[in-house]
């Protein structure tokens, strides 16, 4: 079977290729997974069987419209005895357990939780959706799943429910709604309620930056105070300044950035440079006109800047690293700065060794424009649930402003305007003001049903250039455009 046929089969099997946001490392291949971008003949055979099953299942699911599901569910909002909510296993999930005790107290509905470690989350949950399983009544799924989940009938369309219950998407941050709730992206077609805002940000050793001798040396060299960098040019200067120094008896390095190859790490990291330099996925939204956007001179400069930061200032052996490795490098005193998701900032601030007055936070530096890489998720009702009324009741409860305020207080990243626009919000946490800035400038990866293969291509091209030192930035981005054109041509979009 030729490569194009293999690719078409993979596209039909929604999201069985490579893992999505926040996944620390790639796990073993199962049915439908692609290792190193290639299918064996056995894999292709299994995928053909799976494709036929998926086609039949999706047709059956799509035959039951969301409107019909909701028309039978909304009247009276009958109480469910028990609901299961699926998400990843991390600190915000623990906060949600605490928050959901209020829902149980108010409704009598017991809440169960299926929290899967990030390295296994996409594999486990997407297998569950693909197989028509009934584990999850509610799912806080990654933003990049929304296109495939909507088109394959895995999520309930919530427009009629929102209208009936007076839930207004205008009450949530616009960027979060577009990223977490809509498909097609940016249209008023809602498949989730924004649940967990997130973006890639930065933290730094505030105590190191405050050392008088370093302050004096930095100012003499650069003519400005040593502080959180405002641009990517300044970021590299600060990283170079710290790299190779001995602080507290240990050799330190400038910055820990994302370089991981197997899932999404280097894409999430490099876009934190690409976006501020002016990288775009398309010149015109919905036209897939990628030439001159993905591989523009600005995009090339952004990728070169990311590679320069990688080459100058990473800890030794930092060639395949993502969230966990970055956190470890910072907590062990190896680096002066690190990029990572805002979701980890509450825990870092509480850390006994590097938290409190020893840590500071800053939003992703700008260059030509201000931009941050989006993380986060929305909460959806799984179309296959037997507890439709109860699941919808949870969505209605979770959308309330007072619940959203408590969600933030417990450590969840609420994106309801009642939280974000509160005059006390910026001072509520040492990273709150930066989170607000970041969520107003986020950009996201493709949310197409074929996002997994689009991501696979970007991972390869970026890692080959940045880490493996193959070719030029221009060549890497030109090749990426060609990869993506082939994918969209196979889908009939070009």
C-alpha cells in the first residue's frame, strides 16, 4: 500500500496517531498508532478493519442528532445517581474533585473520576471514544480533539442546551471559547464549555536575578536591569548571561525549553517563538494557503531564534525533554529560567525549595507581536452516555459564575469573565496577571480532524532542524508546508 493510502486510513481513524497537549512522553503502539510515521503491513490490515468498524459506528452515532439527544434530556433535568468525569491526572484534577463536592451536595449525584496520567491520556480516552465505550459521561478533552470529536459524533452539540439554560459563551474569554468550544473553529457551534484555561509561560529564579553582583554585571554589559525578558532577543541575552555560571555551588544554565520529539513537545515550545515572530498557519482563514505564512521570513527568523536558544543555553543532554524534564531542571537548581504551562505554576509557587520569594513568573516574550502558545481544555458531554440529563446538569452547574470563582480559588484556571474581570483577580496569585495577558494573546495549533498527522509532521521537521541540526530553518518550514499540503490534498481540502 502506498504512503498516500496509508495516510488516508490514518486520517479516518480519528486521533490514533501521536499524543496531544501536555503529554510528557510517547507510550507503546497499540491498534491504530503509528510508530515513526510508518505502518507495517499488519498495522494496515488492522487499520482497515478498524476503519470499517469506525465508519459503521460513526454513521450510527451521527444518525442520532444532538438536537434529538437534547430534546429528550432537558425537560426536568432528571437527576442521575452517578456521573463519571474523565480527565488527565494532575493537580487541577484534584482541585476539580474538591469543587465537585458542591455539585453532589446540591444534586445528590455522586461523582466518580477517571483520571489518566498524561502520557496515557489521549491513547486511553480516544480508544474509549472510538470503541463506543460508556466509561465517560463527561470529558475534559484536549482542545485539539474537538474537530474530530464533533465530526465523528463523539460530543453532544450544546447550542440548544446553552440557549435553553441561558448559558452565554460571551461570558467566557473569547480566545478560550474559540479554542475549547467551537467547531468549525471560531463559529457559533459549541461542543464544550471552557473548563481549564492554559498557556505556555515562563518562570525564573527571582533570588538569582536579585543578586547585587549579577545585577551590576548585567547592567554594565547590556545597559539595562536584570529582570524578566520582554522580547525573545532579551530572553537569549539573559539565558546566555546565566549559562556556565556557578551559583550555590552548582554549574547552571540559562533556560529549559521543550525539545521532545514523540508527542508534541517541540511544537509547543517552538511555537512560543514562532508566533511572536509572525508565523501563521494560513494567510486566509479556512483557505489552507500556507505558502508565505508557515514558511515566511518572519517564521524562519522565529525558528532560528528557538534553535539559537537551544544551542546556547540548555542543560546537558536536553535533547528530548518536555514538561517533566523542565520542571526537574528548575527544581534541581540547574536553570535560571524555564518554559512550561501555567497549570504547573501554583505547585511551583508552593515548592519548598524553589517557590515563594525564590520564584518569579513572566508571560511569553514578544518579538514582532505579543503571542503565547495555547494549552487547556473544554468540558464536553459524551454522546454515548447513559446519563445525559445528569451530565448536562453538571455543565449547567459548572458554568455558574460563583462556581467558576471557586474553581479559580482551588487552583483551576477559570476563564469566565466574572473571574478574569474581577478587580481583585490580578493580585489573587503571583502569576494571575500574566495568565490574563497570556489568555488574551494565545494562538493554537490546527484543530482539524487530521491534527494528529499534522502534528506528527511538524514534530519531525522541527526536531530534525533544532535538535538533530539538519538543514536550515527555511528548508524545514518549506518541507513542512509540503507535508501539510499533501495531508489536506488527501482530505480534499486543497
